[in-house]
C-alpha cells in the first residue's frame, strides 16, 4: 500500500480551505489507495467533481426550501430583514430532513401553512414553479460534472491499463523474437544437414 501522500490542490479558492472538502478529497484518494503523479491528479479531479455534484444537489434543495420559506413569510415580516425567512427555512429544512422540531417551531410552521392556505406538498409545488429555471441551470451544472467524471474515469482507466498493455506487448515481442531466432536456428540446422 502506498504511503499517504498529500496532493497539493493547485487552486486556492474558498471551498478548498474547508475541512469538509479536504476530508472528502482525502477519503476519495484513500479509496483509490492514494495514487501519485498523474493518476493522483485525475483522482483529485474526480473527487472535486463529486464534491460539486454533492454541493449542487444540496443547493438545489436549499433553493426550493428558501422559496418555500419566502412564500410563508408575509410582507410585514420581510421588512424585518431575512431573520424570519431564515427561521422558517430552518423549520422547513428540519421538517424535510426528518429532524425533530420544537413544539414552538412545529406550531409556527403549521400556523404559517394554514394562514397561507398551503399544505407542505402544495407549498413545495408552488415554490418549485417559481425556481424551476434556476433548478434547470443547476441540473445542467450537475450533468456537466457527471460528464467530467466519466471522462476523468476513462482517462484514469486508460492510465492504469497502459502499463499492462505495454508489458503485454513487450512479452509478445520477446516471444516473436525468440520464435524468429528458433526458426532461424532450425533453418540453419536443416541447411547444415543437407
């Protein structure tokens, strides 16, 4: 097993500094037995694409939930800033992810739903209608990352397969050379015998 090598990330952007991103990439590299060199760079790029896939899926869900929260916040509360909308967002997020809500939050969410004439399903449908164009953009970004992952995986497999192919071809050439020498020796013996 190869030593645990740290692959330096070439781009210094905000998400590269996040512990969550670093752990994700490290775990991904570990799953490939910590490759080095070009293979390590390909695996790092695959990990980064996978990170973006995960982020885009989360962003898409958060986009819909935020629109749901804004639909439940009335005009008067919007003047108080985003605090109320963010509280409603948290209530919706906890509700959708199966986390427990406090009695107060549960009551507040139910009151907001009934005051605005929504069920949780109808609210989600309405919110989705408002953000469908943005969701479509995120879906295209997801498709691009999937395409990138496929191409990177093909490159990685080609890189892994190349040494095996080279070794196989070298052995075949050696066998042909030995066969040629053997045939030449047999021909010389035949001539000498005649």
